[in-house]
C-alpha cells in the first residue's frame, strides 16, 4: 500500500505539512471538513486552511 492510500483510508482528518507549515497532502475527510476540494488550497498554510489552529496551539502539536 502506498502512503497516499493509507492517508486516504483514514476516517479522521489527516494532513502532512512541510517545515513552512504548508499543506502537502491531506485525506478526503479533511477536504470535506474544510469545504474545499484538494486542488483549491494545495500548499496553503495550515493557518490559512484552519484559522483556529494559528499560533502556539498548532506549534505545540507539530514537531518539525
């Protein structure tokens, strides 16, 4: 199974981010939650996609 298949199979929101906090890929669950098709916001920052995660809250959840 490829990484993308594993991510897509998850029944919770899952997103991979780069060191600049830009979304690289996410699963259909998260795309539905965000209300955006994946191609609309690909490479947007997490803060732009989910403003509630901006700042220290997100930083404490992610270890780069």
